[in-house]
């Protein structure tokens, strides 16, 4: 798992470069790219995914699919249904899952990138399906005690800063992927 500090000037760029490398090495050429932005707009600490999805849709990244926005969030109650919809409507999707997470005090404001499936809801004791080929998390608050109330009292500034960095990095990565696609055509 790679960590990026949202307080660092070039964090979005470094993250976007690494995301590009990971997608380029793992995704098949014609495999559709899907961003699954998980969370709820009803708790500040859980709103990272829908805010990232909203920001991506505002700057519509080509043929990429985005699920989970402020208008249509993907959360614990509909996650299984959305995963089923993705797999039944998009042949062989390459899914990048995005969600808020809880962590150590020294990691609040960091975002992560890793290969493998995301286990959404793990920080608050929910049993939800694993999803994704890659995943991105933003550490919004502390873990370990009263996680549900911590999500309610998370600073919006922390969530917005993380969402800006993550969405900017993704958009940088998508630009590089488009350039790569044009060169190989």
C-alpha cells in the first residue's frame, strides 16, 4: 500500500503517476475502466467517495464509468446491487474502488493506493462485499473507538482536501492513459 500526504505539494501528481503505472500494468487493453466511489453524503467522514465521484463527473473523463456521486451515492444499502449492475452491464470491467477510511492520528489527511480488493465498511464493523482490482482510500479520522460518531464529526476540510487530491490525481492519470491510447492507435 502506498501513502500520499495531502499536505505535500506534489502528492496528486505522484499519486496520478503511480495510478497510471498500476492501471497500465494490470488492465487489459480494451477492458472498460470503472471508478466505484463508495460512501454516503449523510455523514461528513463517509462522504469522500461521493465527492470524488461528483468531481470526476463534473470533468467527465472520456469513456470512463463513474458510480457513486453526491446525487446517486453507493453505500452499504445498495453496494451489492450496484456491483451486480456493473458486472451485468459492463463486460469484464476493471474496477477502482474509492472509499473513506479510519486510521492512526499521524495518517489523517493521507490517501492510499493499493492493488487488490477494497473491504468497504471494515473500519465501522460492516460486512460488505470486497470490490475492485485497485483501491484508493482517504484517511479521514481516527480508528479504534466510536467509529460511527467519528464519521459524523470529521472535518469537512479534511474530506474536501483529500477529494481534491484524489480526483486531480485520477484526472492526471486518465489524461496519460488517453495519450497512451492515441500513441498505440
